[in-house]
């Protein structure tokens, strides 16, 4: 989804968007593997409609799954842009509003915007696949639309188109089973 949105909306490399989409939550299974109580953190986060998972992780461990994903991505040899995009997910609003100063911000911002859109579009399926992702936690930021130069109706059209495609794919797969 990230790769398709990138090709449709930006001039960025679709490979980078694909990597961000694939690895953006890689820190979650790594933390599940290392911390015996991490499942409890996921459950606790799921019962709170407003605090993001990363705040529960920081409170318990002093770091979050995005930082773990960043470090893992470096070990895998992912690009600096992909790794920083993964790391900056919890502060994406600050990135779009330029409250964070990075020399790579022009390369990271489109990847982060696309990832935010992809997560919002796929939220229905993400809730099916995982514990986390309360709707309240993933309100879509107007800063993302502004950054991409999209109006809300334009975004809704794009979202509905992708959701229709996801539904068609889901139906096709269930008929094949």
C-alpha cells in the first residue's frame, strides 16, 4: 500500500516506501521476543484510547518499538531515510510542522506522510491482525494532507479506492481458500 501511494502521490522511490511499510512495526515482534511482559504492555495500550503504544513502552522500558525498529533496520542495512522514518513515527506531527530539525527532513517527510496515510487506510485490517491501533490513537493529521497538497475530499476518494481494492483482494483470497 505504501509503495502504491508513493507512486501515486510523490516522486520518492517506491522501494523506500515499501521498506518503510514492511518494517515500520518490526520492533513489536522483537520486543515480544525479548520482554516476557510485553504482551501486557500491548494489552494495556489497547485499553487506552488516547495514549499511543510508544508512550506505554517508554514508561516501562525507556524506549519504544520504533526505536528498536530503527536499530534493527540499521543492522539490516536499510537506508538512513527508511530507518529515520521508522524511528520518527511517534513524533510525525512534529516532523510535518517542522518542530524537529533534521537535514534529512525533506527525504523523510514524504515517506512518513505516505506511511501515515497507509496506516490510516489499512486501520480496519490492522485491527484484525494485531492488538494495537485504537481508532482514537490514529486520527488522521491534517498536517499530512497539507504536506501532500491534498484536500480532505481528495484523501477520502483515495482512501475509499484503496479500501475497495483491499475488500476485493480479501474476497478473492477467501474464495480461493
